[in-house]
C-alpha cells in the first residue's frame, strides 16, 4: 500500500511540472526535426546570483538565462504530504519579463554569436531596449509568440521575425500590401486560412496571423530538415524558390550552406543574418544587470478568447473586466469595437473568466 501511495505522489509531482514542460520533454524524444540547442536542457538548472552587478555579456545562452532568471523563481515546490491531495496546477495569469526572456533563450537553435553580422547588429541595436521599455505591447506580444513556438517545438529564432517585419505592431501596414504582425500579403494569408474580407482583415489579428505563421513555419521546418535558416528563407521567398536554389547549387537541406545559395535574392539571404544578429543582441542583453532589472516586472499573459457571446464587443468586455478598452483595440486592430462571431481576440489572461480575481 505504501509503495502505491508513493508512486501516486510521484505522479502528482510530475504533473505539477506543468503541461509546457511535459510537452518540451516529450518533443526531445519524439521530434528529431526540431533544431533545439542543448542550451534548452542546461539552462533550466541555472541559478541567478542575487544582487549581481556585472554588465559583461554572457559567454553563452545558458549564462544569459541564469542572469535573467531570479533565484526565487527557480525554487522547487515541496510535494504534498503522503495521503494529502495535491492542487491541480493551472497556468499563471501573470508571468514576468525575465520568464519570457528565459523561455526565448532556452529555445534558440543557434545561440552562438561568433559570426553575427556587424551591419545588422547595428541596425537592430534598439530592439533589446524596445523590449524592456514598457511602451506599447511588445513584451506581452513577444511572450505570446514565444509560447506559441515552444508549444509547437520550434526554434525561438522565429519569434524575432515580427521585429524584422513589423516592429511587433499588430496593426502595421505596408504601402506595398503586407499587413499585420507577420506582414502577410493577402494572397499568402488566404492560402494559410487567414480570413481577409470586407469588414475583417485577419492579418491584423495577432491570433489568426500567429496561428497561421506558426503552422507554416512548422511545415517549413520539417521540409528543410530542421534547419531554421532555410525555413526563414522560405518564409521570406517561398519554399519553391529555396528548394530550387538547393537543387541548382547541388545542396541538400540536411547539410546546406545558406550563404552559398547565390541564386536567391540578397534580401532573402540577408534574412538569416538579420535574425541571427537579433538573437545575439538579445542573448548578450541578458548579461547587462540594468537591462535585466528593467525586464524583471509582471507581465499579464495574453490568451485567445472567443467573444461570440459578448454582445458589446471589445469595449463592453473591457468595461466589464476593468480593462483599458484602447489597449484591447491596440492588441486587436482587426476589430473596431465589436467582435464578429467566430473570431478570437487577444486579452490578458487575468481578465478571462477562469482567472477572475487575478490582478492585471
């Protein structure tokens, strides 16, 4: 009897580790196409030193996570006494900037920075400060995209694409036609089941656009043997162009040198350099004590919510939950006050019915 009781307690402790951790662990054993750095394993045990004052850039991504993650957040939870039922874990409605950053760094496929482009380092040097500035919705949106990618077992380099495409602005529009966080053109959007019609442009919905982008990146990641560099080139130029370039240059996806795919445009080849320079800037920012202090603040998790039963739309939902209606509109520029039936909107998790009583 005691053996069965201890086994049950062990099972409850494993469950308490959380669904995301369990999914990541399962992916390590079942999805060999995902190019995930070994850093994802080692960084989870890193412990920050309280009162750290060093501003030197970390030597590795694992050190970046150690600097950015408060020691208190890593404390283990004691198991319940034998015979006492454990509480069923629920997702926290509030996370933190350091937790979002840690999840990002742990998921990088290529954390090393020896070959990062000086040109694109300089071009995107403002991004780490943009992330911690508190202006706009960059940090919570970044966290939303990072978690969507981690859930799909994809490298988090892909979470940097909206910095390149739109500056993480859901309502961004280009004069040449692309729109939204991921800057889909209308034809591509429709091909990926993003609704674009009179009265509703799903490219401006972070929910619709991110779901489509992650699904497309998952396809490309598998198509190109788990090489994130080829996948982002295909995201930029189309998979058939990249497949054709591989054939033309007698390369295989499993052993490709993207810089040698010279038949692709310079813009497409530069896409990889841009994202790698951005990831290096983000990793190195974790070694700046002042930056990590600015990042270490509560951030409400964003979740997709079906508001079909909310007759007053975004404004009514905001009033009922004490939210800033203007903020909800900024997060959901595809909608203007009302939420058409069948569409989901992005809201702080603390304002959802399941999280009543949690402060935003």
